[in-house]
C-alpha cells in the first residue's frame, strides 16, 4: 500500500513539476533558466531530506518519539477506544439481559412459592382426611 502511495506521489510531483516548467518557460522563454530552477529545487529537496534524517537521528538518540511514532501511538489509541466502546456496549447488553433474567427468576420464585404452598395445603388436607 505504501509503495503505490509513493508511486502516486511521484506522479503527482512530476505533474506539478511539468506545470511549473511550462509556467516558467511561458514567462521566461529560457530552457536554461528552467534547468537552473529545477536544479535549485532539487538541491533544496536534498537539504530537506538530510534535515529530516538528522532530526530523526537526534530524536532517536535522545529517546524522543518521531512523528511516525506519535502517529502509530495515535492509531493504537483510536483502536483501543473503539475496542473499549464495543466492550462497553457488550457490557450494557449483558447487564440488561441479567436484569431481565433476574426479573424472570423472581417471577419463577413466586410461582414456585405458590405451587409449594398449594402442595403443602393439599398434603395437609389429605393427611387430615385420613
């Protein structure tokens, strides 16, 4: 996935470069100026790459997180928040079901008490008759 993204970026940069070259040429009518501008931009980009590499090395040496490290951590936080939300929803449903089952059990307990009372009343009546 990263590779195709890099390829897409290269194509985008190439299109931008071509557009800049056309604009420069239309205003200066000088291929030499376009080449010198391109070389200056290329040199600037090389300095940016070097600065990023040095910054990353400095951060690594000092035990500090890089932008990628912070991005990875942010992704993990979001993933864990989503998991926590799903667990919270599941817990809510489980507790709701437990509450419903408790009500059913209480109803069954009352029914059993009624049946038990009827049974003992009937047993007592039968014993009294005999």
